[in-house]
C-alpha cells in the first residue's frame, strides 16, 4: 500500500473515532433541558426536580429552557432541530410523541424519526371524577344514569380530540351512554365548573383533584393507574372496569435523533440513578403523584411503539379527524 492509498483509510478511521471521543469527554459544557411547557406547571416542576441530581452527576450545569406554545409543538420542534451532540435534552410527554402525530395533520417534527428515546420517567395518572352530588358512585351506576337521562349528564373536556373526550366517546360507543359534551378552554375552568356543579363528570389528573376528593367536594369512579391508589383502595382501576385504552399520560426524556449511543446510555444511567434515591422519589415524583417507571432506552422505545399503534387504532375507531 502506497502512502497515497493509506490516506483515505486513516481519514476514515479518524471519522469513526470522533463520536467515541466526544462521548468519552461528555459533558464538557452545560446541558440544555428543553421543557415544552410554561414554568410552574407539572411538566416544568418535574424537569426542575432533575436539575440538581443531574448537575451533580455530570459535573456540569443543567439549564432549563422553557419553550412554550402550541401544546408543546414549539418545544418539540426546537428539540428536533438541535444538534445531536447530547447537549440538548428534551423533556417529552405522551401528548407530543403519541397524540399530536395521530391528531394533527401537520407537525414541524417527526415523532418517529427525529428523536432518540432515553428513559421513561413515569406515569401521570388520571381519574374519572364526578361532582359529589351526582347520584352515581360507580361507573355502572353512571352509565345507567346517563341511559335514563340521555344528553342530560355533562362531561367536561378540554375540547374535541382531548383524552377526556376520547374516554367519553369510547364509553358512548361501547355502552350507548349519551353524555352531553361541554368543552372548556383550560383545565382550571373545567375543574371549577365541576366543583360548582355546572358539569357532572370529567377525567382529571390525580394530583389536581386529590385535595378536592379528600375534602369530599368530588368523588372518584375509577383511576387510570395500573393498580389501585393506596389512599383510595376502594376505587377500581380503569382496567378493572373494562376500559383498556392506550391513554395513560407519561413523562420521559429524548435526545435528538443520531445522538451517540454512549451519551444516550450515560444520560439514562444518571436519570435512573436520581430516580432510585428515596428522597427524590418522595420530594419530586411523590409530590407530583408520578408513578415511576424507568428502564432502558430500548424498553422506552418498545412502549412508545405499542402505545402509538394503540392510539392510531383508537382514533380510527372513534372516527376522530386529525386537524
């Protein structure tokens, strides 16, 4: 082999060595954590809970970057277009990765090709909740009530194509119960109407209604969690009630696609290390009523694929039209 013929080989070897060298020195500067939500809400609070343990684990600052707007689309677009070098970590939710692609005609990102799964943090479980005065203490009693009073029992949602709407429409199609749909612009408006008796039932996150349930202002008819809640052991899960829909809300982390695998695994390990700490579980996850569910990037990816297939089939079954 001549000196000239050896040059491409040397250059090629150097090219393959670059990602490995980059991963070995990672991180050498602050890491930006993009949160597609406003400061103070659950997704933001959860993300900020990881700042201290990740900063300690990496020896570099973790800087939260709130990208607000369009139900997370603006933040996800920023993540998708970021360099795949491990310095942009994306806080993701099922809405941005699963529901938006199924329910929106145009998105500035591809949820399948533009992101690399890192770890699933856990589930933000919800409940079928009713105003305390409603004469129904179980799902079956609610269905019987609605059948006896068609279009008289109000179901509050955040609009057509929201998860609450999907649950309502699924119950209507599967049981024949005709609820009267009342959409609200924001979750607080719907919750206020529920407490005031203007609406009768809705699906809300457990953390947002727990205090109202404990105070007797609302009552639960079922929960989306995999098992019954310790503080309400008599309330059945949706699965026990025969509601097996792929709509559990999850939180997780992704990198832009093509981020070196060594960096993905390093981030996965640091996040899982934080989640394994009992103090973190209580102060960050427990306070937000997050059900932990960490695992490998491959396990997270497999879960997403199954849920994506289920949501696609559900959207077709319900006759929902992407907007």
